[in-house]
C-alpha cells in the first residue's frame, strides 16, 4: 500500500487509461476527493463508472461535458444523476441490490475501485465505513485481474464493525477530512403519522425484525413503535438510518430472537455527524455486503420479518413501481425493495409492506387504474404485498383479481376511490365485484378507523 500526499499520484491517465472500468462507493461514503480528480483531470477519458447513489460535492461528474468523457452506469439514482439519466447522457442498470455483487464480479469486472475507509484496526483491517453494498465484490474482482484499489481515509468516517478490507488489498491511500453527506430528517406530518400507527398496530409486535428506510413514514413508524411499547425488536436491513438508531438507544432493539445480538445493515446514513460518530466501533451494529443482507433466503430466516418500503404508485391489480414515474423517467432505482418484499413474505409470521401516502404533495393519486406503460415494477400482483395508506391497510392474500381491485381502490382518497369503484363495477373484465365485500367491508381491507 502506498500512502500518497496528492490525489493525482493515484488518479491519472496511467492508472486510469482509456477503457478502464471503475467501480466507486456511494451514499455517505462517496469518495469525493477521488471523484473530484476524475472531474478535474481532462486527460482521463473514455472510461466507465459504476455507482450506487453518489452524494456530496460531486454533482458535476454527471454534467453533459463530463458524460462525454465518462460513461456512467447508474445502479441507483439520486439528485445528482437524474437529469443525466433522463436526458440520455448516462445509463441506468436494472438490478436487484442482492444481485449487484454477482454481476460486478462476473460481468462488469472492474479494473479500478474507489472507496472511503476508516482505520486500520490492530489487524491491519480498514472498515468500509458507512457503505459496503457491493464494494467488497468489486475489490475482489479488480484484484483477481490485477487491477488497483484506491481509497481515501476520511477522518470523519466511522469504523463500522463487520466487513473490512485488509491493507494488503489497498494500492493507494490518501488522507482526507471533510464532512460526510447528511440525510435530512423528515418530520412526519399527520398523514404519515396515521400510516405509522396503522403499521405498528397491525404488524409490529414483540420480537419483530424490522427493515425500513428513510423518510416521513419510517420516522412515523418509529414513533408509533415507541408509543406502543414494543420490545425485543431486531433489525435486519439494507439501510440503517437515524430512525433505527432511536430504537437502539431507547433499548427497544435487542435482537433477542436473531442468531446474532447486533443489528445488520449494508448502508448507513445519518442526519448529523453525531449519528456517524455513534456508529464508530459500535458493537450493536455491523455491516455486511448486500448479497448477504438482501439475499431472499437470509431475509426469510429472520424472526417475524417485517419489511416496510414505499412506492411511487400502485395500480388496481397490485403492480407496484418505485424507481420511475413513467416508462423511462428514472427517479431512484430498483434497489432492494423486491428482495425484502419477497423475503419477508417467506419468513414465518413475516409481511412485506408498501406504506405510502395515497396522494402526492400536489394532490395526484398514487392509486392508479393501471400502471404506466413500460414502467419497471418492483412487485407484481402475484407478490402478496400488504399496502398501507392513511386510509387503511390491504392484505391481498387469498384474494382474486376483482377483490384486489376493490380493496386497493379503498386505499385511495375518497374522490379517487369512488372513481375507481365506478370503473370496476362498470367493467365486464372484473368477475362479480360485489362478492369482493364481506359484512359491508372489502375483503382484505381494514380501514384506519377500525384500528385506531
């Protein structure tokens, strides 16, 4: 391992010649100093860059000018990359998060890997810090073909226990010190709180293992769990954020019913440096690659696994989309939603849940007659996903397509609900929709008022 003082000693046209395939870490561990050198060095060109949600001061790397030098393969998009993807300057990779390490090792086979680290420990091991996802697979693939690993050791990066890289696998290291990207806390409004209460009351009990992400609804679910007085929660997730930290510090998370006594995640995000500092050598949480955290069979083994995710839209049959607004307008990515929805359903007493507001901030319904043409679905009607909005919860297990349609329609706001029901009852395509009701209520549907 060579420790360099200047970043151009490691990143230059000799180490990254034309034709190079680079894999870079992302999220809070986006190696911003390394990527800035790619931006600034005009001699580095005709390369490919694979990434999962780049954050921080690197937005320029997705400019039209830079996209002429760098071919971006974006696995999960964010605010920096959306314009480039949707204007045709970059390309979107359709992958489940669980499958990224396999494809990186066997198909992309990167020549160079960029990452951020913390450490070393007494054994010469460096932590991957806040982001593991498929970086370990990228390192193994690069080393197998004689490639190079370039890291920046950020003084503010926590040493997250679990997955590490030995110093012998690092070719260049540069010391840096800059703030990690923050994920602003989303204060839940009353609508989100209704959803959180529904989820907690109906599905979360003592010994539940949880997976959820960032946003108003996860914050609301956290508040509802604390208020309910649930205990001995486990955490098995792809993303660990401050909402889950609240549960750990409150003593609600014990992982009592898991095979290990710590929470497991592949990616960590916080809304403050204090949150990242909390992760440093904290034995209550450990990192694992996403082919482990997101493996459907591993998810299915968890005790009372409850996976809570959100979506952009749902149609009457139960098609769910989360990465796009329309066929080729990419917003985020497939990520691990399908992994956790399917794995949690297979778990004993498990549920895969889509929890979302029934309308967007501008009043457009998220409950649609049909999914947009060409949309990528993260769940199909055959996936028995529970859907929760502020109006109620719908469990499709055991129900036919007409019963799906009637139950899902009741998740919408009243105006949209009535419009959808008129369509269902006027359409000859649905078999006896009147039979979708039992005792005056749609089968599988529980209204908010019946729970709270």
